[in-house]
């Protein structure tokens, strides 16, 4: 038996991964063909633990397991021979019955063929043979690597992004119309709350009315955040009382006809 046949049988077996690893390390120490590990290369538990990365107890457990399943035959010396003549355990590797591997490729069609023990053979066809696959080929279950090409179609803007842009545009229109531009960040947050109560067009139209309100004093103009939180877009336009309007007209007339008269600016009441 060749080393490649033994490795193939181990890979295709139902052994747990640690057992397979222990067998692979033992196979690397054996002479092939034959599978006998020379006495000078006989491994200790510590050697196998270092080579596999497993603990000594785990190595011992799986070594006993593969020996029970006849993957390994350990010929142990007597205590006297081990102490007096320094004899060491002899390891002989073999493939158990039922996991037979073609030893001579010329005796079967193809190379590296394994007979599955649990599959029936067809009459006249000889043993059922399974070809070892090239694990890098697409036939082994690997999809060929393809280079992704950039899509020629334009990316669609998400509805959320579109809504955000529309909200920003509507707020900018409100901000342009509002007469007192302070606290823009707070106003933007208040705007989002306000647009849940009224449309952006209604709120902006209210801002235009407030800016043109003749009764609004520049010194007492509400902050935009306060105006929005107070739903001031729904306010009715105010008009000056007749007596206030006449007093303003008289002041304007005197200030125009008597620019040097200080009392003219106050309706003659100095």
C-alpha cells in the first residue's frame, strides 16, 4: 500500500477530525509502502501532541480509537524489554476492511480510486469506483470566481432620501420667508414637528403673512422656533385701530413738513 492510498482512505473515512489528524501524523513518520514506523521514529504521546496541537489525553483517546478500528496496530514490548533493551512500541498502519483502496492503479480504470464499502456493486461492473475530484475544479462543488462588473443602470434613490431632500427644500422656503432668522437648527427641528400638523405650503404662507404684518414690531418679532411651536401660521392678520392709524398718519405728516421740529416726530406732545 502506498502513502497516497492510505491518506485517501483516511480522508474518506468517517473518523472524527482529531483521529484523522493523528493518523496523518503517523503516516508522515512511516516507511512506504508498508506503513511501518521505524523504531528510531516511534513517537511518544508528547511528540504526537506537539505535532497535532492536541493534548496528551486527547491524543491517547483517539489513538486507542483508531487502534480499535484496526487503522493502527501497536506492538508493545514487554516491560522487561522496554526497560532493559530500550525497546519501543512498533506502529504499523493499515486500511481496515471495508475501506479498501486500490493499491495498483493499473488494476482499475483511473487513478486514486476508492471502493465505497456501503454501496452495492452492479453485476458485471466490478467494484463501484469513485474518482477523487480535483478540489479546485468547478465539478468539486466550487463555483468559478467571477469579477463583478459595475451596473450600468443608475442607482435608485431611496424614498427616505427623496423625502429628506423635499423637506430641506420646503424648510429653506420657509426660512427665506420668515422675517427673523435666528436659531436655524432649533427651527428645523420645530419645522419637522409642525409639518405633521399642517402642510409646508400653509406654514410658509403664514410666514409670509407674518413678515408683511403691519402691526409686527421688528423688536418684538417671535423667534422662528417659538412661532412654529405656537402654530402661529394659523393666526388671523391683525389691523391697527383707527385712532392709532390716524395718530401714525399725523406723525408722519408733521415729520415730513417740519423736519427740524423735534415735537413733530411725537405728534406735537413734547
